[in-house]
C-alpha cells in the first residue's frame, strides 16, 4: 500500500491535470458483487467524457504510476472492475461515455461508447428490426461485455461477444495515452494481426476500451418453446441432438435444470407455475426455437410437437409442454434465487464438451452427497453450449461449519473434478480477484506465461485492470 | 543473406538433430501463388509427423537461429507460406500431420492436425450431418485456415474461421519449443486471456499451429437460390435488406457481380448459361437461402418468389430466376477466370461497411475509366458481408505499358480510395510478402506498433512466419 503522503500527491496530480470536475474524490462505495469478499477502496473515481479525456487520464496515470480499474455497469461477477483495498487504484467509470457514435442499419452494425448499456443499445437497434443477441441476466455496459466476453443463454445460436464484435477503440497505458482505433465496422478485415482480440475477454486488463462496434442480428420473428422432462441427463443430450437435427441453426436455447432445482422454484415462488409434476424426471430443459424469418410460428410448433412425440415414443422424453417462451423463462430466471434460498450459495460457472456434461453433473451430485451430505447441489444452465451453473447450498443452520477456509477447500475439490472431466473452471464470468487463484492453479503454466508476456507487451507498467496474468 | 558456410552448418545441425528422414534437402519449388513475385528458396523442408517433432524442430531452429515458414496446402494468396529468396528459411510442411484427433458429433466439434484439408475434415463431419461452414474456392489445410482467418462466400450466415475455432495447439519458437495446449473444444471458455486468438489471422506468424478444434454446424437441409438483376448497386443493397427482413439468419449468401463481369462469363464460358439477358442491369446477385431445418424447400422458394415479386413491383429488381443453387454458383465461380481472360489481371480483395460498397464500386469504375481508359474493371464478391473482389484487367496488347512500377502505382492509388471510403485493403487474403508494404502504409501506426509488440512478446527472436509487424 502506498504511504498516505504519496497517495495524496497522486490524487493532487490527477486532479490538477484533469481538472474540470470529472475526477471525484476518494471512494469507498459498496460494490454490487460479493462486497464482503472484494469491496475495495479507490484513490478516486475518474469519469472521462470522451476518448480524449481517457487518453489524458492514461497519460497522467502513467506519469504518476497510478493503477486504473475500468468500471462499466458493475454487473461483473468476479470483481474485475473493483479496486483493491489499498486505496491506490483509480476507478475509471465510463458512465459519462454513453454516446451511440454510429448506428448503421444497412450494415447491421452499431458503434457505441463503453458506458452504453446492452439494453440501451438494443432499444436503438430494435427500431430497425435488429439486436445484439447476447442474452444475459444482467444489463452490462459495452465495455464490460467486451472485457468479460459475455456468453449467455442464446450462445448456441449467436455465439459469444467475441463473435459479435467488429472492432474496438482502446486507450493504452503508455506515456502518450495511445488511442488504438480499430473501430471500423467491417465483417471481413484481415489486414494483419487483429489487435482487437487483445482486449476481448481480457477482464479489463491490457487497455481501456472506450468504444465498441458490434454486428447486429435480425430480430427473431418466429419462435416456439417447450418445457421438457427427461429421465436422465443422457436423455437430455439425446433430446438436444434430436432438436438440432430437426431445426438446425434455429435452435436458440436448450437450457437445462435439475429436477431438484425446479422443485426449489416451485417451493420458493409458487406464482411461477411449473407446467407439470416432476414424476421420474432427473432434469428439465427449456427448448427454444427462433428465426428471423416471419410467419413460421405454427410450423415451428408443429415440428416441435412432432419431435417431442418421437422422443416420447423412444422414452427419451417423459413429458413436455409447449407455450410462449416467456412462461418457461420465468422458471429458468427464478432458478438462481430459488436454489439460494435457505442457505449460503456457493456458485460455480463451468463448461464442458456437451457430451461430458451429464457425467460431470452426476459425479458432482454424488460427490457432494457423499463428502458433504448436509449440503445440497443444484445444476442448471446451458446444455446447448456445454455451460453449467452449479450451486452448492450450505444450510444456514450449519453455515458456521463452512467458513472461508472450508469453502475454498470445497471449491478447489470441485474445480479439480471439473478439470478432470475436460471442463473449464470459468465459462462465462471470466477471471478477477474472486477467482484468480484458481486461474493460477488450473490453467497450464505455458498458457499463463504466454498471456503474461502479451499483457507485459501491451501494458508494460502493469497499470490496467485487476488481473496480472 | 547468410554466407554459404553458415547455411550449410545450419542445415547440418537441423539434419543431425532431427534425423530420421523428416527433414529434406534444400528446396526451390515453384510456389502456387504469384511465383514470379514471391517464389522463394528454402534452406530445407522439415516435415514433422507430430507435435513433439514440431517442438523438437523449434528447439533446433532457436538454437541455430533458423527462421521457420509454416506451409499447409499452399493455397494462400499473399505468399505468407513461401520462404524468401535468401535460402536461409526452413519450410515447415504439415503434410504429414493429417490425423483427425477427435470427432465428437455430440459436441458438434472436431479436432484435427494442421495438415488436414478442409475437404477431408468436411467428409468426416458430413457422416454425422455436420460441416465446417467455411466456403472457399480453394481447399486449404486447417493450419492455413487459422493463419489466414479465412472468410468465404457464406460468411454472412456462419462468420469467419475465428468465429468457428474453439481452440488451437501451437508450438512456440523458444528454447524449450513450448507447446501451448489450448485445444479443448469448449464453446464457453473465459478462463483468463484467450491465447488462442494470438494465432488466428496472424498470417503464420507468432507460432506454429499444429492442431485446431473447430465447432461444426448442422448441414443445410433446405435451401433455395435466385439469380437477380438490379439496375444499380443501391438497388442491390435494398434487395439485400429485403431478403434479410424476409429470411433473417437463413440468408446464407448474397454474392454480387457487375453486369460487365457476367458478360465476361457469357463470352468466355458459353457452357455456363446466364439465365437471362442483361438489359439495363448494373449488377446481378446470387441470393441463397439455407437452413439446417429439413423440409422447407418449397416454403423458402415461395417466400423468395414473393420477396422478388414485391421488389420487382418497386422497380428494385429488374429480373430474376430461381433454380438449384449449383447452377448459379457456376456463374459466380467462373468469374475470376472469366474476367482475367484477354488481359493481365490485377486483383483487389477489399471490404467495406455494406452501405459504402455501392459508392466505392462506382467511384472505382469511374476512376479507372478516367485515369486508365484502356483498362477494364470488374467488381464481384460478397455484398452480404461487404467483401469486394475488384479485378482490373490490363489488355495484353498494352501490357508493356503497365510494368511493375505502374502496377504498384495503380494499386496504391486504388487502395487510397478504399481507405478513404472506410474500407480495408485486405478483406480475406491476409497479409504476406505480396502486400505487406500496403499494410505498413495503410494500417495506423498505433495498431502496427501494438501488433509488433505482441509479436515480439510471443516470438522474441522473430523466427516464425514471413510477416514482421
């Protein structure tokens, strides 16, 4: 931690150079995510209003060796946008950079500043029948979407953020506050190494993303949805493959949830009606089919029913209901809160090759039942893309037996099982202070050293972001 | 250039360490692309049979400071896989690394070694109703696909190679011949900075790609196609937007070709039947609609006809024909050869925001007509993704007036117009010895310096590939 006089000198230098009110005083706000673990204290909060402001800030920060932590809508889940507790890091809030720089319906693209929220962007895009098809439970800003390389529930059809970014504008932490302008909204651009990629999924490291160009997709014009009960996860996989054979790229979501997790929803939120009794189901899936081609609703539903009928005849499907998708998404969206009730939730965000998901979930459930019989374990998430959210719930009555050390041990043991099953310990949430220790433990040294070399090349002073690779 | 004794010493070192026949002697083969400009002389051709072989080769190369140039199927168009003329660079051919390491239909993924051809990969994938939907005029190997970040004619629906890569395995040029294993076929993987991206679209620089994991898409099961005449490029854009409104993500290609280019096809290849007389058309488009959902052929054609009918009533479309797509692709595929007949072709591979394409083509045609009235200019390519292949044809009779210097001047002047119109000078072909001078001239210094810093971090000795950023 810097000594107090040095900190005051840094603050004065920032304030004197930047002036004009867009640098605020020291901050000790509660942060949205997991504040107990990662709440930090900022040297100050800089609120640039433009790329030029951000470049000026970078120059001062470099001159005075002030670390910068970019902050968008503070919806991240790993603390990558939260300063540490030292009081030496300056938060860079992009809440004043909210301009839509260009909206080009003919090109199906939009260029926005880092602070523009996903919902705002999509409101503009919708006026021309377009959208950025990243479907999340939160409403991040554009800079955060890029930093986290967000995924979401429709990834099976639309891909992650990286697959929808056409370009970025970035400010580097060098003496000149260099601005990288790689914003051109071009779908084909192979004019040398694509520097854009150095900032997507970098968890706020490497540079300050000030603007982003996204490709937009046509809004969905026809859709249908089903809620389907399966006797096993293997059956769910067979169901997924059958729906892909029947609908190809139109399958837009295949979200799974364990029967126990759905029971939690029924218990916690009686108003969210689960369409049928669980019976012998091991899990359910929310199946959604959607296309930008209008007028296909009836045909899609007819095909979905035929597909379900065939699967029921093969005993792959136990039961199913078709209805407007919103109704089933209410169940899916209620899951995280429902499984967290009555206990302290330990959440895991992991991914697998789709064929390995079933075995992992069974393994995890059995291991928890054997090694931690007092805890419950709920699995749900994105079967279609291999993503799995696992929530281990510690009943309040025994919470004192699971202090931080015990939680870390449990988490580590479960991650080891993830890696043994060919999975990834952070599917969509990225890496930040909350989980960087697992990054160091679970990602091969060769990859980490390469990431570190690239980071050092781009940000040699190590001033940007919370993660040192 | 190395002195001869040093070269012989390097060859002996390589041969002694690698032994066992997989290093061949000096090579001076003609290369497929633009041999007159870029044909090179190799110190030798190493043909590793495994990742371990490649790592051993990298170690020897580092010890003896031998530059390595990776070679796949030699289908590249910018010379990035061709050694220079110094006789000091060792070609690394991946033609022995052709194993399909894993094919996982349940995960819709395939992991192949660098030497596996796109067609071979797709033959295997097709057995499970899947494909890697990169649609090219050539048949590159997996390593080349990654190095070039290939695009192709169906990019509008499926994206480029980057959007279909799940992971790579790479050998670095360091003392240990480090192997980066980032091959896991995971769709959601945000476990820290994604090192994979450092090698996609790097034009063979940074490291030796030894294996790739691709996501596979369901094969197309329903489709229809139309060949459409437009009075102007602006009308073609209106047509593109109308088809996107009618079919959303099912629009799989919207290839345009100038009326003059189609006339060349009719003249050069009478067997390739153009469906109707040009009349007042400024350009044509091959419109293809395709989906993985079976049984929609009739519905798609009915909708396509309705869309065309409405466009014809608005005078956007002059004439149109529907037929199986193969027939129209024959016209499209004949274009490059047809426009090259009767002259020396100067080819450009450029891209734009889609709304800027029409103005650029008009500008380029008018400029050629005014500044180079003896030359003809043909535009065709990928209206749907903004990609444009422009071929300026120099009649043989006046070819002596357009020597290398005049060609370079013409090329430079046209690229300046591309950049002024917001375009990119290399859309899909990437950067190699053939066009690296334009990279240095046309890409902003900030981006080039960043690319150079990253390259230096990954390959500090500068031993891999032909492009120094």
